[in-house]
């Protein structure tokens, strides 16, 4: 893939370490503008690598490659819920998350579903709003003794006939 081209491909088990590293950097460096250091560590510190790998493998997960560099990744569960959406600090505001979201939306439509949901961080709220999601409710979740504010969001999709493979 050319060095300046964005490509999306399915997640492979060997992507586990690089996606975990990207997740931790995206939280610590990008979400740092919206959460305290203690909240960031509760969110992304001390992750269990096996639990991480299992979680990404059992969902539909895609990685975004900028040339040969991992630029982001996203995962979608069986209920049309975007579980993960993370872009590296170096690739912010270049359309990486938008491209991943389009891929996920296509998979949701192919399943014959007409609604997507997510739980957006304060940092991701403007992104999901810009891509057609609406806030269902603001919530506070407890993680390792810290309370983090996020937003349950949804996007209604026009229904189409299911086609092709699931994801
Ligand atoms: C949220 C996140 C995934 C967005 O990724 P991205 O690749 O930078 O997003 P895109 O470039 O596709 O943005 C598309 C549009 O969303 C909106 N948007 C994205 N980030 C924004 C921001 N920080 N402020 C305002 N609008 C924003 C803009 O309308 C943008 O279009 P534009 O750049 O042409 O103005 C990324 O910032 C990230 O990884 N954040 C830290 C981790 C995190 O909180 N992840 C979500 C967990 S729920």
C-alpha cells in the first residue's frame, strides 16, 4: 500500500499488541484533554493482553493502515454496537475514524439492522455527532475506582436487504 494511502482491512490476531499500544496512546495523549491522569490510567492502564486479544477477536474488528503504519482500529459487536474506535495521535483529523465507521455501518446494514449504538467518550462526542449519532443519555461509569463521564449514543440507519457475508 502506498505510504500516503488509507486502507481498511480485517483485524488479525497478530494485530493484538499494536492495537493495544495504539489504544493506550490514544487515551493518554488524545483523550488527555478531557479526563484527569487518574481517570486515564483507570481507562487504559495495566491492560490484560489476553483479555484484549479475545475481545477484539470475538467482535468484528477492522484496522486502518496509513501505508504500512497502523493509524486506527474499530470494533463492532453482534448488536450493532461500536465498542472501540481509536485513532493514533499522529493520524487525528484525517478521516481515519470516519472511514472505519463507514465500514462498520456497511456491516450493520448487511446484517439487516437499522440502528447503531456506541458509548462515546467526551473526546469522541464531536466525532460521533458529526457522523450522525445523537445522544441518548449522558452517563457516569465507574472504572477501577474512578468515575468517567461518557455518552450513550445512537444512529438510525435506513434499512436495506441483507446481502453478502456478515463482516
Ligand atoms: C474520536 C476519534 C476516534 C476521532 O478520530 P479521527 O480520525 O480524528 O476523526 P475524523 O478525522 O474521521 O473526524 C471526522 C469529523 O468528526 C469531527 N471531529 C473529530 N474530532 C473532532 C474534535 N476533536 N473536535 C471537533 N470535531 C471533531 C469533525 O467534524 C471531523 O471532520 P473535519 O476534520 O473535516 O472537521 C479520535 O479523536 C480518538 O481516537 N480519540 C481518542 C480516543 C477516544 O476517545 N476514542 C473513542 C472512545 S469512545
